[in-house]
C-alpha cells in the first residue's frame, strides 16, 4: 500500500471518528482507533495526540520491566 494512500485513509478514518463522536447515530471511537492504527506512531497527528493524552494523565506511562530481585 502506498504511503499517500495509507495516510489519506488514516486521516479519513479519524475525521469520520470525530464526526461520529458528535452525531448520536454513528459510533466514533472505533473509527478514531482504526485511524490511529492505520497511521501508526510515525504520523505527527498520532504522536501529538498521544503526547497530549499523556500530559493530561489519561494514559499511563510504560511499565518498566522488573529486575527479578525479590522485594524485602
């Protein structure tokens, strides 16, 4: 799939998701998630949204792996 087609499809899904959040007839969240999945984390729109959600505290930080040592 070409890069331009992938980005166009991802942005279109996000726009449909935003419209779906505003209209009671259509679900918006699945379209927003699908658009973010199609665009991936390399797209500036997804990176900015992810950063905003983390700053607002709506997303948790990544879990650091445990060192394997027992706690005392």
